[in-house]
């Protein structure tokens, strides 16, 4: 039984969520996902939380859903498992909450990110990776489809041809190749990853959170909006942001050549 499947720590506006099942390469158990969902709701509602960092303990970031004892679906442990109910109940709400969170989420991929673990990382806003990390779309090896948004994120990030190849061949992509494909923002030596991730996420936590929320909202719908719809959305967001105290402060700081003090108002 997991005692603490996710370690949550809040410091200086940054909520760090550390997947804590190293004996299973941080594979996602129901308790782990439910804890993440709880912490995402906390991050949404707590004004003191301005950014989120997601990482893992040990040599894995996340090995996907835990398939031990028959896996997370409904049904007998020794028979077919219906994963659809688990998708509706815990997995999909987690991905929706991550994309809707009006605060940036940074993934620090410290090791293998396989199956749903790879797509958990892709659901974050900025992905950093250790040089030894790799991203593995392993679903086809057990006759499943990429989930946790994988069939959405991959074509948008790497393009249709590469997405189909990754999904159908179950390919494993090293961190530096993942960066060349666009899945990763930056790659760092293993022993530097967490320091660099902390530096980045604390920078975000001190930044204009209203702007981050608007950027996320706009990019979430860009793929399905027409150009006219997207221009209208940009206009509406720009109008609201330009009237905010943070925009006034940002302009004043720029003109005074000083750091801005953003407050999220």
C-alpha cells in the first residue's frame, strides 16, 4: 500500500509534486492519481500557489499506469480489464485539470517516461529532461492506444508522421532527440536537472500569472479555432490583461528599468 504516493511541498509560491513510488518507477496507481487531482484542485484555488513543478523520485519519472494486480481498470484481476471507466474516473480528469490550471506546470523528467508517464509530461506547459531520460510510447506493445492525451499532444507537437511512427512502433526516444522533435524545452545533465528546474519554476512563480493563464487558454483552443476566432480571443484577452494592475506594473518597471513586482491582479 502506498503511504505517500506523491510528496507535495509548497515553497515561495511553487508547489512541487514528486511522484514517490520508486520501487515501481513511479507507475500511476489510483492513489497516486487521486493525490495529483487533489493537489491540482488545491493549486487552482490557492492564491499562494503560483506555479507547479512535477517530477519523480529515483530513476524513473513515471512508467505509466501500474499494471500490477491486473491494472487500474474494472474487472477481475485475472481477466480482461475495462480501462474506460478508469479513464473517465481518474486519468482524464487529471489531464483536463492540468491543461485548465491557470498557472504554469513544469515537468522535470528525471528518468524513463513511459506510456501514460510520457503523456503526463507532455500535458505540462514546459518540459525539462535529464540527459539520461527517455520518452517511450509503449502502449502498442500491449495492444493499447496512447492515452492521457497522447493522440492529441503528439501530432500537435511532433507532427502527424512522427506521431504515427511513435505510436505504432512503440518507439523509445532519448531526451536529446525528444528535444529536437519539440517534446522537451531543454535537456540538462542529470545532476543539474533539479536545480535548473527549480530556477525556472521559481522564475515563473514570480511572473505575471494572469498572462500565463491567458496564454494557456489561448493555446488550448488554437488547434480547433479558426484564425478569426483566435484573433477575437487574443483581442479579448489583451483587453482584460491591459486593464490589469500587473500590466500597469510591468510597463512601469520596463520604463524604470527595474524588475517588475507582479501580484496576479
